[in-house]
């Protein structure tokens, strides 16, 4: 791939990240609007005319329970697969060289599993927090004691949640072996050119 095409691809990827994150998160407008200090941030995804009981049950079933299960399953999955890999490594008899190669492969697999499972689970935590705020509001409407959530806390979780698409895309990108090899190749070429330029300048003096 030529340098110009490579730069174009990288620029388009970053533009896509920013656009994807912004489009999927309309609350960015509220975070930086002029009325941000005068109005509260409405984070509820349901209609204001929805019956409080229906809203509470719908939010609980469609958001809270699935997101919580995703976090729990991802964390358990990362631990379970890592344990299986370690057990298989101990039970199989390999030569010393093959054992060393297997350890390197297993470490890479463990690292990727850690990122894909636990980090994705961590990225879902702000969504769970925002959904909990919705549940608190609905619970107040159906008779529970009111709980005042500071607007700064809501904006903080909104900001973190808005980074989810961007973070997910970046993680998938950097776990792509072809892209990492391409970046490494380009970095090696840049270093060689820089060293050559320095050596030419030193010889000219």
C-alpha cells in the first residue's frame, strides 16, 4: 500500500470513528449546549407519556437485565477460557521448543481474551449506570422515595457511554493482526528514512 493511500485509509478510519460515536450519541449536544446549566439531562430512552409501571418493567427487562448478564458472562468467559488453556498446556507433552512457542501463543490468546471480554464488559458499566438512573426515576413515579441524582454525575456517565462505539472500534482495530503488521512495517520504514537522513547530515558536516 502506498503512503498516500495508507494516510487516506487511516484518516477515513478516524473520521468514521468520530462520526459513528457522534451519531449514535445525540446527548453530546446536550453536554455542550448553552442551556446545560439550566436544564436537566433527560437520559430516558422511552416516551414521557409512558405509564410508570410499564416504563419500569420495560427498562428493567430490555436494558438492565441484558446488560448485567453481558458483563457477568464476559467476565466469566475470560476466566474460564484462560483456565482451559492453562490446563491443556499442562496435560499435553511437547518438546521444549514447542512448549515455548505454545506459551507465547497462549499469552497472546489470554491477552486478546482479556481485552475482548473484560474490557468490553467494563465499557457496558456506564450504560448500566444510566439505565439505573432511569429505573430510579420510574420507581419514584410509582411510589418509591425520591433520589436526587446530581446532574454532573449524569453528564459524566453520558460522556463515558458516548465513547463506547469509539473504544470498541479502536479495540477491534488494534487486535487486527494485519493492521498491526502494516503499522509496524510503516514505522520501520520511517525509522530507516530518519536514520538515513541523520547519517547524510552528519557526513555532510
